[in-house]
């Protein structure tokens, strides 16, 4: 058979094969594409046309973005996202959607079993993005990463029509705005608790020093009185009387009064020490009153903070927290704590107002389908696949492949 095949080949065939082997590879490739132009064109154009038709007929989607100016740390943001996408909160949102006649949107949201699929409908993001936590041994760098705060929170809502996006946004933003102020309230309570602990610690630290100063001044007063002498009699009394009469005529000038009391007349030294004792007693009593006040406020702050911490992952809202503070206000019998709670209610209401979104009605715009770019990409990929298939078909494997080229 081999001899017969060799006999059947003409000199012209040998010359053509030799010419083909002598051509550059690029020309051989172009000749191949030209011979297979119809199959390659069909394989390239048909998927591109199908993709273009599919994108053109695919339902148009719309989206709107709501922005909130709310500084938040990464740990707090993670808790907020977990709270927002929790099953309890999603049930609450879907229930309100059904009440508004958006049963399809509610079911579509419940059918999303992953966070990525939910973000296609409702996406919560923080900006600027949090820095990546790299392994570092520098405490300062680690502290800076932990203290970094994003300044803006945004919610992107998608739907099949502008009306649907508007209705879904009304439910979602209302739910989000009920939860968001709780994080501001929690941070404020933590800061107040830290401040009250610092002030009570300062008073406790100074209490011992003030008691020592008071004991020292009392001992000094006793010693000064002993210097006057119990037996000074009429001479001592006459000296004190003379001092009382002529005290307006005495003018003493010292650059350091506290350090120069020993140069005063004995009677004036006694009065200076007595005045110092009175000042110390008033300072100690004032610190004791402040200490009791701060301790009461610290207990109250711990109670309020515990209420927020236990409710942060539930359906608890800022208005419910304000109602709880109002109950504490009515139950308070201490006038100082009552005044503080009244002030705290006003402050918390300001925090709630500060959590409103930037703009009431954001622009609802259609999501681009990228028809031209996607179609061109499919066309190029299909043409590359068709060209590769043509080369593979033209160059079969085996020992006779070289002869066929």
C-alpha cells in the first residue's frame, strides 16, 4: 500500500507540499483561516448575536444609593452588617414588603442563601474602605488600624422598575435608620462610662493626699496655739487685742505668701492655718459630693449600656431606648440624676437626628447592560475558539501529519 500511495503522488504534489513547508508560519495560518472562513464566521457570529439578543431582551434593572454620614470602626461595621443581614431582620423587612404588595421582592430576598446573592438586591458598604489587617508586631501600627473609621455608609438597592426601587427603599432605609443610631448611642455611653471612671479614680487618688494635708494643718494649728502659751494671761490677751485693733494698719508684702506664713505675727499665722483647714475641709466635702454623684451616674451609664449591648442584635430601636431612658427618668428620686437624665435625653435625640441620610430622594437610574462590550467580547472569544479548532482539525496527530502539511 505504501508503494502504491507513493506511485500515485505526482511531481506537482511534491512541489506543492515543498512550497507549503517553505512558507512562513503566519502565512500558513492565514491561508488556513481563509480556507475555513465560513465555519469560523458562523462560530463567531452566532454566539455574539445570541448574546446581544439575550441582553437586549433581559429585563432592565434599576438602582438607587442612599448615603449616611456615620463614622464607624471595622468591628462595629461587621456587627452592623451581621445585624442587618440576620434572619430576624430579614423577616422583618420581608414582612413589611408583603404589606406593601411586594411579595415577589420579599420572596426573592428570602431565597438568597448567601451574603453575595443578597448584596445583588441590597448592598451595604462603608467608605473609605478599611485597611487590610496585615501581620505586624508594631503596637502603634496595630492600634492605628484598629482605630481607623469609615466616614460614610451607603445602601444600594436594586429592582426591576423605578417604582419598585422606591417602595423597597422606603422599607429598607426605615429599618436601617432605626438600627444605626444605636451604634452612636453605644459609643457615647462607652465614652461617658470611661469619663466617669476616670473622674472617680482621680477623686479616690487625691482623697488620701487631701486627708494628709488636713491632718498636717490641724497639727500645725495645735502647735501654734501651744506657742501662745496657756499662761500668757493678760499680756497675751492684750497683745491679741492690740493686733485686732491695729490689723488694718499692718501691710505685709511677700512674693510667696504660702511659703512665708512663718514670718507673720503669731495671731495671723493661726488665722492663716485655720483658713487653710477650712479650705481643705470644703475641698474634701466637695470631692465627696462629686464622688457620690459620679458613682451614681456610672451605675446609671452601665445600666443603659447593658441595655443597648443586649439589644444590639435584636429588633430594638433608638425610640425604644429613649422610652427606656424615660422610664428611668420617672423612677429617679435624686434631683441631680433627674437633671442629668433630662440632659441625656436631649443629647440622644440629637444623635438620632444626626443619623439621617444625605438627601431624601436620591436619583434612580438604570443599571447598564454593557450590550456592545459584552457582545464584542463574546465575538472575539468565539473567533479565537473557532480558529484554534480549525488549526487542530487541519493538523491531525500521528506520524503522517507532516506529510499532509
